[in-house]
C-alpha cells in the first residue's frame, strides 16, 4: 500500500463510532503500520453527531493533517451523519450505509435514514420492546432506540466510486445483539479495505475488552461472531456485485 487510506466514520453518539476507530488504529499499529485517529463531536451538548477521522499507511510514510477533505471509505450510520459528512464524499469514495433502518418504500441505492430518539445513548434498533440480556452481554447500559425515517435525497452523495447498502441493524437485532452493531460495522470496514488481517482486529478487541471477556466468555464469542458476520456480509455483497 503506497497511499494513505482515509476512513471517516459517522453516526449518533452511543453507536460506538469511536470504539471502531480506536480498535482499527490499535490493530494497525500492532501490524507495524502508521495510524492517526482523531475524534470529532457535534456542537450539541447532548445527542450530537459522533465522527472519527482515521488514516492508515505503511510504516515510514508520513501522515500530515489529522483531518482530511475526501474519504476513501465513508461510513454514515444516521440521517444526520449523512447530512454532516456529504462534503467528504468524492469520486474515489466507497460509501457504506445501513439500509435496514429505512422504511421499505424508501430503500434504494441512494437512500438511508434513521433519527436520534430522545437524549440517552441509542441502541441501533427500531424495536423499543426488544429485551436485552444484560447478564449475557456483560453490559448494563440503558439506551434509547432509533426509528425508521426518511432522508433528504440531496444529502446522498451521487458521484462516489461505489455505494454499498448493508442490513447491519437487522442482522444484529435478529441474529446477534444490538450491542455488537458497531463490531459488525468494524468487520465490514475490514472487508472493504483489506487493510488489516481480521486476526489483528481480534487481538485488538482482546486488548480493549479482555477484562470483560474474562468475566463473561459469552461476550468474547458474541464479538467474534459479529466481526466475522460483518466481514462476510460486505465481502459477499462486493463479490456479488463483481460477478453480477
């Protein structure tokens, strides 16, 4: 890899955006690469947009400014994130969004949407009645829920390299747990970039969450499963597009 890979992640506060970037940066460093990550938050005191600028390159290459104009990979996980980051999308950008949070009549290659609900950290699901087994997950945080919503189409980037829609929320909710939604997105980023081996991400997860994993082995398996599922999901979508 000669160039600097520029990744921008954006979503609502509480979606685990910063954790994704931190884990990617730690894994890159462990592989002997250079990585620079800087968080960015909305001006709102509560319920703001969470953004993470991440750059990865080979050792010896110089990374300049911590922020950048155009992203190689842009992951926008809410309607507000789409509006806030549209100027970071260009003709070389791979644009990834979660299409399971759109009303069925609105789903197409150019629309995604979900809205922040109340002011507590959100769970990425649109079913408030969903019960989470806190003991199994080793996490007792309370959270609000997203609801399906429309997105202003003018905020969807048109002139990008590729648009990829992934049903991450539906899979996390139905097959895994909404708590590991961000780990699925992490797996999707790895599949999109091939910048790091998935094994290095697993080691970084162990470093970050090892204490929780030791107390609750089920949490370790859940995270590994979510990582693999996100990776395979995006890889299959890209492979299908190539063969189609």
